[in-house]
C-alpha cells in the first residue's frame, strides 16, 4: 500500500486524529462485509431483521467517518500544497 510522506502529516494532533478515523473506518468496513456475509446465510426472519439493522447502522457509521475525514482534510489546506505540489510515495 502506498502512503504519502509529508512532515505535516507526520506531526501534530491532526495526524493522530486522522489515523484514528482511518482505523475506525477500516474496522467499520470489515464489520460491514461480515454483516453482509451473515445476512446471506440467515433464514430466520428475526435474525434477518437484526442483520438489516446492523448493516444500516454500519453504513451510517461509515458515512459519518468519511464525513469527518473530509472535514479534517478541508481544515488542513496547507497539507495539500506542502512541498510545492511534489509528493513522495513509499
């Protein structure tokens, strides 16, 4: 996986918050995949309904986390222009 190296992203509270949001987003996406797999195997109406609620809940959480990540990116306009537009990838 490629990641951008930037001194701005490696320092400060914003990067720690971003890492936490990204980790939470990955966990929620994994949980959503598992919920879809469980939904495919269920036959009991009560369990199907429960799984639907879980899927909707996880979708709402993912939307929230994506919105938070986008808000954080918009608060860090200097990060996008760091290095004169040149970015290093590892």
